C-alpha cells in the first residue's frame, strides 16, 4: 500500500517561490506506471489539478499555471517535487500530492499560506 | 482545455437514492473518476473506470456514463455519505492532463 507525505514551508510572502516535496513510501516511485501529481484546494473551494510527472520525467501542467510551475522527480529519494514561482494570496491553499491520473493514493495535504 | 460541470449541492433523505451528475466533453472519450471528500480530509477515490469501486467502498456507490454526462449514484444514502463529491477525468486531448469538476455537496437529511 503506497503512502504519500507532503512536506515544505507553510508560510510564504508574496512573490516568493513555493517548494513542496512528496515522499512516496511502500513502493518505488519508478516501479509502477503511475503518474505523480499535485492538486490544490483553496479554502472553501474545489480541487484544482496543478500538474503531473512520470518517473521518466514526462510532465503535464495545468495551462492556467504552466508559466509558474515546475514538477520534478528524484527516483533515488522516491520523491517528487513542486515549485510554483511568484506566489500571491490566490495561491493560498491545501496542496495534495497523489498518483494522478489514478487517484488511488493521496497525501494528507499541507496548508500553504501566502501573506505579507 | 476541458471543463467538467457539477451541480453545487444536492440533498437526500436518509435511506433514499441520490444521483450526482458531471458534464463535459472529455467524458465522451474518458471515464470519470469520483472522489468523496469530508471536511479536513484528503479526497477518497470511490468510483473509477466503467464502474469500479475502490476496495472498501460500499456497493451502494455506483457510476455510469451516457454521452457527455457521468453519474454517481448512492442507493440508500447513509449519514456518513454526507460529503463533497468531485468528478475528474483526463482532458479530451488524450494526454495525461487532468480536470476536476467543481464539486457537489451532498447533504443527508
């Protein structure tokens, strides 16, 4: 049973870069054909897919965020990461990692607040 | 990019049946996945593919698709089914792009 855990700073100032890491345990990130994704949920709002990556390095991004997003994978650490540049208050959200598409396995989510 | 449209809210009497719908062009070529989310929790996959339940999901949950509309049906709703439900599918472009519906809040009366 795969388990995912997000980690990273919970408070950022406007214009900073959001950096989060998702650690996968219970299996190898590169031994399955999963895509690994990031999803966020602003307070009181719905789910928004940010992007996904395959362990081979292929990436897919939400067109609305593509100019600010980079997702990378580190198979040696069984991790994948999210970078979102030039954050504003609108980027305040709970950020989840999950196998996406698929969606069987999710992290618990981590709240990132952008505030001056 | 594709969009998926859901009704914002629906209510159902305890033990009755409720159907939640999700409309979008991508559903003509890709099955919807359905997620249940309770406050403060991560989403839980309940239905995927043609009509498959994740292990442990009660059989009162079922899914179907017709044209550009996917449906999640809860037959005999229980109090613990009160939650937000989100549909999701791959983008109609056929890539690994993903789109979520806006979510439907189900209230069990």
